[in-house]
C-alpha cells in the first residue's frame, strides 16, 4: 500500500502551503484535508496512526468551530 504525501502541505503561509495548521485549505473556508497528503514527505513506516490522530485533532477543531 502506498500513501501519497506532500501533495497538500500544511503551514501558516498560503504562499508555501495549501492547508493551514488545522488542515483547512487557505482558499476554501469549509474544505479540510485529513489524509496523508498534509505530511511534507513520506516516512519509512506506515503513517496510519498519525493520520488517525490528526483526523481526531481536526475533528475536535470542527466540533469547537461549528458547535
């Protein structure tokens, strides 16, 4: 299984990243990306647990934002 990484890098500056630190796109207010594409590069181990942990973190952010 391959995990595509680095396709939607996250960061603070829209000029150097697609996503903000909560994995929301800089250009579309209600679009979040919570797969492995936010990683800057691929590691030698499966990123599954980190993807799950990040999705839970982003989910908590969404609950606070929309509740």
